[in-house]
């Protein structure tokens, strides 16, 4: 192991830390929490509280941050997706809440643009809902959505994320759905920063919006945010925390601990006060350093990209041109991963690229990344 910090808790388990240049991905631990968040969680662990009261109070912080009528801290964004779907099927009817995941007699179809299907949308189905696709390939026309509505439709889901197709666009999707008196539920898991996105989709008219709490906001990895229209949010609350019900609801396995609730709202308040421009400038400085180190290598195109939807902050993107005769992108990724410390970088996009995402790169790690990239490319 190099001189990189190796926490004793991980050392005892034989698990080595790594350099995360892949983004706020769950598989690498999300993000790192600030000391203030950890202290708040430690303090929360020292007393008992009424969990309904704590959830309500935390939800008020979420609602203010999101400019919504009501908010809720959830057990991650996937749990928020389950609760959004459940809320649209049951409302606050406790008999229906207790019925899930059996949806007999309920409106249970959630429409989603085919180009937005992803590995996480199964969370909608966890509630008992059925996903119905619309659109043709990577494109959609208004009539595709219009013709998909039935008397079983309970919601239209819209997913926002890197390299995910926009379909009709959120604004048009909301317009058509609301004309059919159907709510629009939005998965915007990794869409903050920018901070404005917390309230942007609500301002556009979305009925419920879900975010990950342990990504750009810097809360516990197993926490998320859900915000939106009061009637639907009350329904989500009942599906999540109906402690007086004789039967636990669909959200019971997704409970949020008192420590995570306090940690999440602390992280959210810190995030709202963060100097966002300075934060992004720091990412850009690191990105520019790596890009400079890779300049002039024949067969490589290295550019800094910062498109709002597909790139999470400024990042160097390595494109492999026709003249490239070195190792393949997959071989380079494996070489970086096999090193000490392991380095994980991003991929995807329209070509087989390597992108170095700076949001979790700690000070000084950009130098290690550049050195190791040069070694891997030379092979």
C-alpha cells in the first residue's frame, strides 16, 4: 500500500481505499461526509426521539431547500422511487397502503419513455406498479405519450441523468401528463450540483422529485431526498412511516435511522451554504492539470467537457482516435484499477472514452492520476 490514508476500520477488514475518479457512484461509496455531518450523526445517536416528529422536522428542511410543499428524507433515491410510485397508487387511503404490493383494483401503470429505461427503474416496480414504455427507440413524439394513457395510468416517470435521452423533454412531458390529470414523478438522483436543480424541476411543474443524498449533497450514502406536492407527499409519508398501522407498509424495509436523518439535513444545510463557484473552480483546476499532463500524445484527443446533463462538473475526457496504437480503453482502466492505490475512472458516452470525474478527487490525487495514466498509456 502507498502512503495514502488507510483508515483502521478498513485495514482490519483488509479492504484498501481507492482513488475515486468515477463520480458519486454507489459502488465506490458515494461521496465523503464533512466533519460537521459526522459530528451531528454522532450526537443524534446519544438520545431517543419520536421518529414521526423527527421525520416531519427533517422533511421541512427538505421542502425549504427544494421549494416544495412538503419534503421527506428517504433511504436513498431508489427508496424515494418506490415511495413515489406507491403514493400515486394509494393516496393516503390506508387500506390501499396496506394492500401493496398487491395492486388489484388500483391504478398501477407508470408510463416511461423507452430511452430512459435504466438499471434503477425497477424501484418503481418494487411498489407493485407496472412500467409501460412509450416512444420509438431514442425518440418520442407527443402522440406516443398521448396514446399510452389508459384508465390504469397512475403516473408518468421521467429520468434525468448522464447520457439518458430526454425524450419529449420534461416540460412537454408535464404538459401532456397534467392534461390527463396524471402526476409526473422525476428521478434526478445525481443532478445536484448545481444547487438550483433542487428546486428547478418543482418550478417546472413536476409533482414529485427524488434526489440521492449521498452524492453531490454529501450526506450519508444510504439517504435520499423526496419533495413535491403536499397530497402526494403525505401519501409517500404514509407508505413510508405509518407506525400506527397494524401492517407495515411497502416502505417499512426502507426506514431511515435517526442518525441518517440528522446527518442528511445537516449535509443539506451545508450544501445550501456552499460556495458553489469555488467548488466547481477547484474541480476545473484539477481537470486542467490532468489534461495538461496528457497533451501531445499521438492518437489521443483530450478535452475538458462540462455539459450540464452528461458531465458532473468539468472533467478531462480522453478520446481514442484512429491513429492510437496503444492499449485499449478497457486495458487502461484495468491497469489503473490493479495499481496501488487502485484508481477507478469513468467511461460511457457516445464512444469508448475514458473520463476522469473530479468531484471526489481529493487534493493531490490529480497528480497520482496523471502519473498513473501516463504509465498505463505507455504500455
